[in-house]
C-alpha cells in the first residue's frame, strides 16, 4: 500500500492509528529492555573486589609510580613525585600502601606528633573504592592510638571535597573548625577534622531559675 493511501486510511480510522502506535511503542520497549539486560549481564561479569585480602604495608620506592597514578586519578591538584619524596624524607613522616593481588590500590602519608597523628595525603584507586579498603587503612591508623601517648588523628579536607568529608565523617571524624583560605592553589577554605580516641564529654547546659529561689526566700 502506498504511503499516501495508508496515511489517508489512518486519518479516517483513529483506532487503527492507536493500534499501530501501540505495537511500535511496544517493540521499542522490548528492545530497550533487551539492551538493558545485556548491559546488566556485562556488569555482573565484572569480578567483585575481595577487600579482606588487602595487605597494608610500608610504602617503598618502587611503589611510587602506582602511588602517583592514584594521586593523579584522585585530585584536581595532585602532589608531584618530589613533594612525596620531600615529605617521606622527614623523620616523623610515614608512608603506607594498600596492596591487593600485587597491585597498589591505596596509599596514606601521615606525620607523627607528640600527642597526635596528622594525615597529609590519602587516596584509594577509583576502581577500588567502596569496598572497605580506605576504611581498613584508617582503622590501621586508629589502632596506633593509645591513652598514654597519641590520642587523636587530624587532617584538613578541602571544602569542595564532599566525598572525603563524608568518608571521614562515617569513620568517626568530626569537623571542629574552618581554616579560612587554607590552600594557595585555590584560596578555598578547609575543614579541620579530628578523630579522638575518647571524645570530650560535654556537660549539658541546664537552665537554673534563680527567680524562684528569691520567691521562696
């Protein structure tokens, strides 16, 4: 049937038009579901990361290439290799890495101070996040705290780095102050966050009615 005749017939019969539209729409929906199921099947074939096999150890020189790759994949203003080495040359600076299946999937640089530990840099590889690797690294640092010596961990987090703020918040850190224009590259503020081995006990304010005392007298 010529297109002009079909067009005229469709104009005369609205029911036929609706049926044809419904059939075409149904075929498109079925094809869409098929494509979606294929995508899900491909995604499900990706092996899950078993974070329980992660090994946390000291950072050594041959790890730097992988550490720098994670650094550049994580931050808008990444550290250079010289900045890493400059920090690690300090006597009170420690570097650790998380290794999984002979691959570096995270790192942490921190300083030792008399009464605290200070995290300078910390990141997990983008393809290894949300599997508990970062939480393991933070917990390893928490395990180094003691009532007799170092009792807290501190760090600064950019105000725009909301994922880091949420991550540390979920791991027991609290923002205690704002450092105005803390960064030279963007002049943005930073949140000074702290994990304390034993949180300070705050005595709640209880209003005291002194007028009633005068009335009773």
